[in-house]
C-alpha cells in the first residue's frame, strides 16, 4: 500500500513539473519587448526620430512636426554676418565663385564654394577688414604664439623649436619675409606677392606641410595676418649684400633678359619693398600714437 502511494506521489510531482515547465515556456514576452532593464541610462534616446510626427501636450507646437525651422539669426556653416570679413569688397561679393552652398554671395570666413584649382587665386583680392591698431596686433600676437610660433619661430624666420634638419620635422617653414615680400612667381615681370587674402586662405585650408587652422575665428585669422606682416617687414634686408643677392637671383631667373632690363627689374623690386616698408612703418607709428 505504501509502495503504491509513493508511486502516486512521484507521478503527481512529475505531472506538476511538466505543467510548470509548459506554463513557464508559454509565458515568454513578445520578441520586440526586451523585458525589464536595470538602470537603462542612455539605452533609450528621448530624441525624436527625423521627420517623425510629434504629439506632446507639454510643448507649444501644434503642427506635430519634429523637424523645426531654424531659429531666427542662425548662421549656416561657412557664413558670417556682415560685421566680420571682406563683405565690403563688392567686386568679390558679386563674383559667382564665392557663391556658397547656402547661396551666400560671399562667405567671409573663407568657406566659399569649392572650385577646383582656383580657390587660392580667387582669394587674392580679399581685403583685411580689421584696422591696423594696437589692439588688433595684440590679438594677432596672442594667436601667433599659440598656433604659429613653434614652427615659424619667434621672429617669423622659419626656425621654430619644432624644426630640426636632422629630425622628423626637417622641412624648414617659410619665413615671413619670403612669404610676403619675395616674388611668388618665377616670372619677374609679374611680381606676385602673397596677399592678405591668400594668407587668409592658407590659414583656413592649410598650405604645404601646414595644416588647416580653421578653428581660429575669422577675426583671429585677420589679426594674425597683420602681426605676421609686421614680422616679415622686420626681416626685410636693406644692405648691399641683399642688393647683390637679388641681382644675381633675378639674372638666374630672367635668363634671356638683357643686363639693363635685369637691373631695372631688380631696382624696381627693391624700391617697391622699401616703399611698402616705409608705408607700413608710418601706419604702425600712427596706430601706436
């Protein structure tokens, strides 16, 4: 009798276990339900899906549109207001090459439409909008010391502490006399010096080994251009050795030019540099006063 009772109990236990197993396996959640999550943190974003319909009683929006219009006064990337930049240059403002992606006729921070092979030259006529003042020079010096000094050196001679002819940085950065006051073209009849606009473009997009510095505000870029021009002018040689070196260089470049033509070209270039230096020194003295 006891044996029969024990067998019934085992059958009941087995039956109960089978029922529990069936119930547990049948009570699984829907496949799209992850179940309970402990401390979800950022697992679930509260941001709206793009172009989704929004119905939220806690907002003032009644049109159910999640993609709102931009706030009045918002400035697209690559554009600025009319207070900073070269917008006063109407000839550039009207030029189609400065049409921005947002139909901005001229993007004063240099982010104009990309036209292959012409961007740098298109910037040649840009005019530095910042006045040559002591405050601007102080800002330019601060920007220079933080971003340029390590390569171009304290005086702009291209001998910053990062330069090492026997190390990984063996390419000597250009000094600012060469950048602004030596001829950019081998054709001595052109006399194409680096302009403020080209310098602005080079700072914005980079040039040669130098990477882009477009994290600087346009005001900072224009200010540092004033400052490095001062450094370049301080490096202008005026002695006889420079005169002779320039004459030899012009003779090598010109080649087919007559001696008289070479001499005239050299004198004109030398006089232009001295004239520019005198004019800038007068501006500097006036600004300091």
